[in-house]
C-alpha cells in the first residue's frame, strides 16, 4: 500500500496561511511528520489561485525538499504550475493529475512523458462528474488509450475512481468500489488510488468513515491512497486490513507494529 500524505494542501486554511506568509517552518514540519509516519509520497497543492499557483507551488516544492527526501506528488490541474515544479524536483515526482478533459491531457501528458513521471488519472472528463461506474469506466478507457498512445506504461498510471462525499450521495462509496473492481479486471497493471477523506466530507466522525472505506477499498484492489498519515488509527487499519487480505507475509509487519505500540490505546492525532 503506497501512502501519499495529504496534509500540504493549500485548500486547508492553516496551510493557505503558511503559503501566504511564506512560513517555511510550518510546511517543513508537516513534511517531516508525514515522512516519519510512513508516507511514501507527499502531495503538494498550492491552492486555487491560478495567477499565484506556479510561484506558490515552486515555493512549496523547495521548502519540502529542504526538509525531506520523500518524493513529491504535484497536485495541480495547471500545466504551467506543473511545468515549473517538475523542473525543480530532485526526485521524479508523481503528477496529480490528468483527466479525460482534452486540454488537461494535451497540457499535462507531455510533462509526464518528458520526465517519466507516474501520473494520477481522474475518472472525470471536464463535464459533470460521471455518476455510474460504467460512465467512469468510459472515461478511464479514453485516458488509458491516451497514455498508452504516448508510451506511458500502465504501471505508471494511478487510476482515481473518485471518492465523493456520502453526504450528497449515499451510494458514492459503492460506485467507487464497483469502479475499482472493473479497473482491476481491465487494467491489471495499473494502480488504483483515491483521495480518501473526500468520502466523509460534511459528515461527523469522519475518521471512522475513512477507515472502514479504506478497508473495503483495499479488498477491491486499492493499492495507494492520498490520506492523513498522522492518523494513527488509520495506519492501524491499513496494517490490519493487509493482514486480513493475506498481504502481510508471516504477519511480520503487523507483529512489528504491535510491538512498537501502534495498537495501544491512544488518542488519534491530527
Ligand atoms: N484525488 C486526487 N487528488 C486529490 C483528491 C482526490 N487531492 C486533494 C484531495 N482530493 C485530497 N487531499 C485532501 C487534503 C486535505 C483534506 C482532505 C483531502 C482535509 N480536509 C479537512 C476538511 O475538508 O474538513 C480539513 C480542512 C482543513 O484542515 O482546513 O484535511 O480525491 N487525485
């Protein structure tokens, strides 16, 4: 299970403030803590102001790389911001993201190819969000045709079936799970990722929703997720689910985590 740490995201108030004030210490601390908690990648998202995004993203990239060696997951829909950021990274980043939208494919795929990046592909086409898993698969087929046409290997593509909040559609987890199973069958070499916290947006007890959805999604083939690695209970859930799914040879990771106290009663950190 590959973990992409979600916390350096300019749509979060405290991070937006740190970006605006160029508070490097705050961002560096988030980078270090997520890395220590086991994040394999760090998502960096400079927020939603297009004019400033290239500068802000570049600043984030520099600050994070100063603090840790963890590879970055550049989270932007803006080809210009991605182009600037990809030039500055020390290690090949993941690009988050392309979609079925023509301009986005044309603007971002060449960057992915030129730098041999891994890339997240959203099951979206720029119009309204595809409701059913069959409609999402149509978009995914088009994206995979486009990535294959330019020589991106399937195992560099991380398909995001979209986790939308249950608050507006109580079937949204089911739709995402059905899409994951279809991707697993049709593109066995591609990865599956998801923005986990979206599933619970606007609901109480979010960490419970996130945790159990993650377990179901891992059974459906999810092998990567954008999540909060500082949530201890979530890390415990991942290790337990891997064990249950027969993916922890000789139960070693589970036993090691237990010895280290991961499952001991403790507060959920934030
Ligand atoms: N797919 C892909 N990329 C994504 C998403 C996705 N990137 C962004 C997002 N979705 C995943 N990242 C986050 C980062 C932080 C939070 C949620 C998702 C988060 N939100 C709290 C909230 O919404 O209440 C806290 C806000 C705050 O701290 O201000 O923490 O789906 N490919």
